[in-house]
C-alpha cells in the first residue's frame, strides 16, 4: 500500500479500469428519484439513468460525511499515512465541505482539494495525483501535480436545451426562455467552478462542429489526453471521438463515458462534453 491514499467522488466519472489500476477510492454522491435515494455509482440504479435519458429530473445531494470518514479509515487501516481528497467544484456541490467535516475525525491527515471543475476535468487531476503518489512523492508535490493538470485542462459542452440547468439553478429562467425561443444551442464551459456560456449556435450539428474546433484549439499543438462525456447520446459521442482521433496530433488516452445521475440531471439528455487535458 502506498503511503498517500487518493480519494475522489463519483462526479469525476473515471473509467472503472483506471479506478482499479490506480487504487483510487471513489465516494458516491446521492441521487433522489421517484421517492428513493441511490448512490450515484450504484450499478442497480439503472432506472434513474433511463429516466434522465427520457428527460425526467432527479435531485442530488452531497455524500454524508460519515461515508467519507469510512473511506479515510479504510485507507488508514491499509497503511496510508496521508490522504488527498479531490472533489467536484464547491460552486456545484457541498461535497468538499462534507469531506472537510470527515477529515477532522480521520485517523490520518487529509488534504481536501476543491477542483473548481467536474467530470474528467476533475478526473485527470485525480489520475495525476494517483500517479504521483505511486512514484512515492510527498503530499505537497502530489497536490501540485494534480492542480497543474486540472488548471491546464479545458472542458466544453453542449446541451439540447437549458431547462435542466435552469431548474438546478445553474442559469437564469430568462436565459433559458430566450435560448429556447431562438432555438439556440449554447456551448458552455466551467470557469473557476461556474458554468458559463462561451458561444451560441443555432443547430445541434453546428454545436458539434464548434465543440470539436474548440477542442483542437485547446490542444495548442501539445500532447493531450481526451475524454468525451454524454447523456443518452452514445452514437454522437462516438462520432466526436472518431473525428478528434482523426484531427488531433499527439493524442494519448481517449475515453468515452456516459455521465451519471448527478451531472445528468443538470445537463439533460443529448448533452455532449469534450475534455482536453494537456500532458503537463
């Protein structure tokens, strides 16, 4: 067991193979739907994702601090001397707050990091932390490696409409109504933890083109890893992956994963995201 344990939450949407390979502990957020509560990572919660793909809504909440504490205790029992716990932007969720509450009772020191982002824009930072920990580096260097990767990473996404983001409080009702009336497909990003619009186009096809163009521009000729996320849009996501493979040079790892219920309830069906992570 390495001396530094790495913890994240389910909104990093890391591939299962990566979680296992790097020994990352994932604490799930909670989803409420149809009168029941589920852990986001629960493989039995397929009904929730099916409902979200059809445009239904769920509500979400941060993990219980007790769940974090259990994860920290398990890592300590397995030989970890310190823990680095990296999480979804605090502007989107109280997950980091729950981790900090648990850290006070942890048997070993816990460094809680608010990533100020989400999805694999967080996930690539988690991977960098786990790889640095595997090298035996000290905790501050591991944190620096993670922050460097996350700060260099760009995320762009398009949603079919803004209603889910409006209902979750991410944008105003007026902006949602205007975008719907004008048949606008916004291109969004996460800027310092907040969802913001960077461009507006009129069709889904143009939105995909602009996502790909922005992804290419974000590489700036550097070697990069790429992640594509979607909700109920597997074929479109596969097409984006194929086109990026054909136009990007210095392309490293590529993943294509459907988001879970926490992000899915905010972005709605048809959402596509591209994450570009330079290998810094």
